[in-house]
C-alpha cells in the first residue's frame, strides 16, 4: 500500500502563494493523481488532477490560480497555489484521481488564508 505525505501548508494572506507537496512511499508514475481539499462542514472536493502523461484538469474555482505538476523521479506531486482567497482555506490532500483503488489518505496539510 502506498503511503502519502502532504506538506507545505500554512497561514497566508489573501493574494499570497503556497506550494504544496505530496510524496508517495513508492512509484506513482502509472497513476493519475489529484489534489483534494476539505473545509470544515463540507465534503471533500477535487481541486486538480494530473494524468501520467501530464494532462491536467482543474475545478472551476481554482482554474487560472492553481497549477498541478508531478516529478515521478521523486514520487511527488505538487500544487502551486497563487492568488489565494479565504475560500481556499481547507485541509489539502492528495490521492489517486479515480475513486477505485485509492490509497489510504494521508494526514493532509492545512491551508489558511486570512488577513
């Protein structure tokens, strides 16, 4: 079973940037991977996904502000978040993009956008 470790979250002012990392315990190169987020009292939502070939898709709410990328040599997926808004405040998690065969969820990394 693949273990996932997310990092890079923190407190940032509106308009600021953060770069999240998700490192897997073994190769994930054959998997489409995604970043998800969950705010208190809300369901987990898919934010961005990246295919093994590098094709990407984004939720409308983050399109143009967030960029997902991957470095398969490092078993790592990144999420560059720019122009952050208070509505982006949530716990951020990575996992396989499809619901079937997902890895165990990691601890996530908290992002708080506040003045």
